[in-house]
C-alpha cells in the first residue's frame, strides 16, 4: 500500500535556517498492517505521518501510495485520495462541540454524491462500530474525552477508508479511555483495516504488529511483534 524510498523533509524558517526533519527514510507498509511509529519529541515521527497521509509533501525521495507516485498527483488529486482512502484520528479530537455526534460524523460525507438513505446507513454503522449508538444525537461537547475520541474514529470510518492514520490518539485520555480507544483500533485492524499510529507510549505501541522507531529523522529500528498481546474490547 505504501512505499517510500530515501524520503527527506527539510524546513526553512524566516531566518533561512534549515532543519532536516527526515533523512533518507525508506520503508514499506502492506495493506492490513497495524504499524506504530515511535520516537521522542522532535524525532520526525509526526512529520513522517503527515507526509504519509498527504498533509505535507516531502522535499526529497519518493513516495508511492497504492502503486502511484505522489509526484504524479496535483493538490486536487491528493485531496481526493485523502478524502476517499484515508481516515484521520487526532489527539485533540477536532469535533464541533455544538453539533451532535451524527452531525460530526456526517462532515466527511457532506460533499459526496451518495443518497441521504445511504448516508444515514453509513453514519449509523460507523457510530455503532465504536459503541455509541445511544449517543447518536447527543451534543459532542457533552461527551467524555474517551467518547469524543470514539466519535473521531467513527468520523474517520464513515468514508470507508483503506487506511486510518492516528496521531497520538490516547494523548488526552486517562488510561482506561485510552485502552478502549486502542481496543477499537485493534478491532478495526482485525477486520482488515490498515492502521498507522504515531505514539510515544510503549504500551500503546504494543497494540500494533510492527513498531518503527524514529530518531533524529532516521529509522532507528523496524521490528515485527512476534508475540502480540491479546486484548479484549470493552466498549461500555
């Protein structure tokens, strides 16, 4: 699904100082994998996630998504692929607090051409999948942090994406809520979704089947987890 070779990202500030966030990163991610990207603050892990998810472009190297080079896609094409094939879950939830759960999950579908009946079916299925059927018409601002992140996952799922990108999804949650969120992501991966997670927490990273460690913009290690821990979902 994802193949990058010698990927580089250099930032230039107003004083023309260059900062190299990524240095010759080479890796591939197959469909159906659950991959954790770990590293200390400033290591380049979030920069890598932003490039993989088309939120930023590299300054060097190559990136192919589903066999197509991003160099062959303009910004409109990148946005189209991002909206149809990618789902996003962020640390800060990014919900509209005065809208209902239903309305928040509906947002990615507002500019689609699916029928109202199909739209409702997709939203209901996404909300049900994260255990919030009874909160469908509750205001998002009245939910707990864990529930808000579940809404964010439902919103990521509603377009039926090929890959879910999660950037520190448990960072604003207590340990119990964080565990529930990771169990949901694990469940989605078990159903065939590709999940790419950025985290600095070892316990969170161990939900994945593979851990890539980034340091100073380089891949420090890339290891499969042979004996993955078993987790039982509890969405109550």
